[in-house]
């Protein structure tokens, strides 16, 4: 846990504080994203946490220890630090850069060599290609990745990462973000992570601290910043498309209507048609006895049809998984005539149903269980 209490930094000779009475807490194993425009005090906060910069007033605790009571060298060994301008030692190879802290900790050679290779793999750099290169022989993004590997080398419980993915192109950046979150799910480090990119903050953060001119403007979960921006500044910062951004945070399973009304393929068409008329539905989902989705029928096909629903069922080609993110589901929904997507599990069993109405119920505030041509979309299970 990292806790800042009314932390202020006034650089000597400066009229205004660079950091102005900032209080925030990062719980054990969580990622706190620091975001705000250039010069708002992000790097200064990081450097006060590991005591590279003195604190003018206020306190910083790591766990139950006040950083001011700790030996700065000891403190920094417990904290992995990825600095903003990469900061690799230019006269040392990639290997020696990553091995810096493990060497200080007197790890044996074999353990260090294994760790370096493991970390290079982790940041998507082939160990055999890059191990003995010098920083000048790396691209900016590659150097940043070595910087991340170096900060993680001794497996510190706390990491301070100052724009670690800043110089990396969008595609590799996304790969690294995914990879990083995957590792974090396992390692559960306590991380303060600086970014300029609101999308990165929303994607990576358990909490986001939005700063402006040294002040903490809003501190909360990505969800809170998107749904309850405190003021116009936050609104502008998260962007006018904050509703769409929220879709990225949510998954189909959060929005879908479970156990949607449906019939079985062996149900008699006429009976189903009667029920559909009664319930004001034009379309209906069809499954087999095992609950596997077979498709849908429309009322027009069923009326006057003497057989079973299975004879006239139409395939539903567009399905999603409950774990699909809502943005992808929406984009599929919009490209599909019926304006719905159906969620099925890996075995093809009907799990839920999503249309613009059910989407509104999570993204907007209103909930209406009437769903256009589909009529009443209720969680009634079978129609008969
Ligand atoms: N050593 C220093 N002496 C005096 N002022 C400083 C010093 N370091 C930073 N500042 C000032 O403190 C303020 C905050 O700087 P800081 O580096 O923390 O910003 P930042 O949020 O990290 O910005 P960026 O996004 O550009 O990295 C700035 O106005 C900066 O000019
Ligand atoms: Mg900075």
C-alpha cells in the first residue's frame, strides 16, 4: 500500500507548488494511473515516493512505514522505477542494465542470467538478439522495454513507472499493455503508473488520479471518472466520447439479458405463433433441448405453418461470447440487420441477448424491457 497525505512540493525559488496537498492511497496489488497535462507534477510525485526529491510537507507511507524513516537506498531497492527518459546506462549492455539490482543484491550468476532472459521474453525482446546490445543500438521503444525489464528485475513489491510505454507505437503498445495486465494479474504489484493517454489510464488503472497544476482534481476508478466526472475539467479530459470509452470497460455479460425468452426447435409452429402474438413479438430465438442456439424465427414464417419451429428456423450467424467487450459487440450489432447480438458459451449454448435497449440499460441510465421488433425481451426462459 502507498499512501500520500497532503503531500506538497515547492521547488526552491519557485512561487507555486509543483505538487499541492495531494492525498491518495494505492491499495496493495493495485495500479494507480497518474494522468494530467505536462508539468502538472506527475514525475515529482514519483520522485518523492522513492525520495529522489525531498517532500516539502505532508507524509508518504509505504505499507506502515513513513518513507522518511527509511534508508533511501533500502527504500529504492524495494521500488522498481522506470524513469521517463528511459535512463539506461549507456556504457552497459542490455544484460548488465537489467542485472543492476540483482547484482547489488548478490544474486548468483545463474539466477541473474535466467532472470534477464525471462524478463526479455516478458517484454517481447528476443534474448539472443538483444542480450549483449548497447542502449545506442536499440530503438526508443526497445530501450523503454529494457527499462521496464530492469525495473522488474529484483521483483520489487512496488513499481513506479513514468510513461513506460510512451515511446512505443500503438500496436506494440497495446500488446505490451495486455501482456503487462496479464503479468500483473499474477504478480499483484502495487504500481503507480504515469501516462498521458486517457485510454491507457482507463484500460490499465484500478484507480486514476487526474492532476492539474499540482492539484488532485479527481481520484477514483475509471468507471467513476467516466460516469461521474467531478467537473468540466474532468469531462474535457476524459473526452466527449466517454460513453463509448465505458463500453471498453464492460463486457457482454455485464449488459446481456440472461435467459431470454425462446422456444425449442421441436415446438409446434402454430402454438409458438399464438404466444408471440400474445406477447407482441415479431422474432424469437430458438434452441435445442440442450440449450444450444439454433437461430431465430419470425412470426411471418410461423403463421399458418403446420410443422415445428425447426422447419423454418433461420440461422443467426452473429454471436458473441459473454466475455467479449461491449464495444466489439456494439460494432457487430450495428453491422447486423436485426440489431441484436446473441451471446453463446463455448458449447454454443444460449447465454444471453443484447440489443440497443439492453445496452442502454448499462451505458445509459434508463431501462426499458421493450425491445423494438423483438417485442418484450424478458428473462422468462421458454415461451411455451
Ligand atoms: N528540479 C526542479 N526544479 C524546479 N522546478 C522543477 C524541477 N523539476 C520539475 N519542476 C517543475 O515542477 C512542475 C512539475 O514537474 P513534473 O516534472 O513533476 O511534471 P510532469 O507532470 O511529470 O510533466 P511531464 O508530463 O511533462 O513529464 C513543472 O512546472 C516543472 O517545471
Ligand atoms: Mg514527467
